[in-house]
């Protein structure tokens, strides 16, 4: 059984202008010890997916339908009191900006102790010992001193390490990392990713890595979901997505990555246009208005996901046109199909 199973999730924000379908029919599974990457542009529904799992959506957002099961237990419909026992204890999250996530009026130690006391049976002294232990674990020097400091006294990288320590203090089964390296420079970003991977292997937890950075996905993830307009346009193993992208949106994301091995000065190719208005989602493929290869059917009818390899699915009419897909999962040993054009 999968550790986390999300099935046909629909999450909307009900605004005065109408219903914004932020997550529209999302399904996926997360197995124990795996790192799942969810990638896409801003507004694709990545963070809303995370907030739906933890049920920390703010008004006017709510889960309209669908199922979210943790170890087979349904989370949708649970009360806030029931979810508080799960948040931080079984599922933790690292938010995008640690400066806004950490309270500037309390010390680091105070906030770590509060999280530990809330979710475990440790007393104040034991919670402080655990806080120091966690700060050591995430590579913060002089943790006995740091617990008496405030967030503004720490660098961006150290604040992010504190957030990781707080998220892992209760040894959750699943860690959701929502753009954890966005505000950090490249060197610190690499250190944070390396730290997360080492902790994941040491603690045996699963990770959902939410990002718009394909480089982060390549470095840390086992499986990848590419989201656009609240839905999945492609999913598969990291190797399948990077070496055999079978959706035009995924190819667009790949073309935007600089190739450091290329001696020539190759110009990056941006994805044209802007993300669609989620108040007025077109009837066909949501990426069609920005796709250079869109056909008439792309504008009229939404494609379903087809197998394009042993561990690879894509929802693109071009694959159907080229005969580069399967109705059922191919047998083991089937190579990734190549685009015929």
C-alpha cells in the first residue's frame, strides 16, 4: 500500500468573480522512502496541492471533491482538531520563505520547543535537548547558542535549516518541501538539497518536493509530476521526464534550462504567452493556447493520460497522432518511445 494516495482531487477558490479551479482532478501516489517532485510554473497548483493535503487552505479555498489517504486513512473531511494531530507529526511542511514562517518575536529555541511539546510527550527540558539535537542534525554550528537567537540574527541558509529542523523534529513520515530553496543563492541551495537527501535516507521518510526549478528536480527526485493549470500533463521517473519528455509543456521547461556543457552561446527558448486564466479554462488542452504544435482537437477536447513508456505517462494529442502511446502499461523491457516528428 502507498504511504500517501491522492485521487481525483479538486480544490477551488470561490471568489466574487467566480470559481478558480486551482487543482483540477489531480491523482498520484507516494511510496515509502521515495522523493516525488511536483514541478510547474507559478499558478499551476503545486502549493495548493500541498495545502490541500495538510488542509491548511484559507477562505475562500476549499476541497470540492476527491480523496487524500495517509496509510489508508481518509484525511478529507477530518476536523481541524484531528488534522492537528497529523500536521507536524505524520506530515510536515517547509514553506517557501523562512523569514515569514518563523515568528520574529520568539527565539528559535522557543519555536522549536513549542513544536516538539505540541506533537510529542516530551517535557520542556527534553524538548530543548531535542531542539539542540535537531539543530546539530541539520548542520547548524553552536546550537546551544543559536536556540537563544531570533530569526533576524540568522542568515537565509541558517533560517532554512531551522525550518527543516522544525519540520523533522517529530520524525514525520512525509516531508513536503514547498520551494525550499527559492530565496537562497546557488551555493546554499546545493547545501540544503544535499542535507535533505541525507536526512531522507537517514530517517527513511518520503519527500514531496514542490518547485519550478527543473535543476532541483533532476538532483533530488525519483519520480516527477509536471503540473499545468491545476492538472497533470506528464508524469514518470526522473530519467523518463528528462531524457524523453513527451508533452510540449515539459519540453518547454527543458528548453529553458541552460546547458553548461554547450561551448556555443545557445540562446534559451522561453515558453511563449502567459498561463491561462483559471476562471476561464478552455475546453481542450489547457496548454494549447501557448503550444506551437497545437492542432484543432487540442483546442476542443482535453486529452487523457496515455502510457508513453514503462514508467511514463503523458496527456498530449501529439503522442496520439504519432502513435507514440499505449492504452495500457507496456511490458517490462519496453523502451521509451520517441517523438515521430
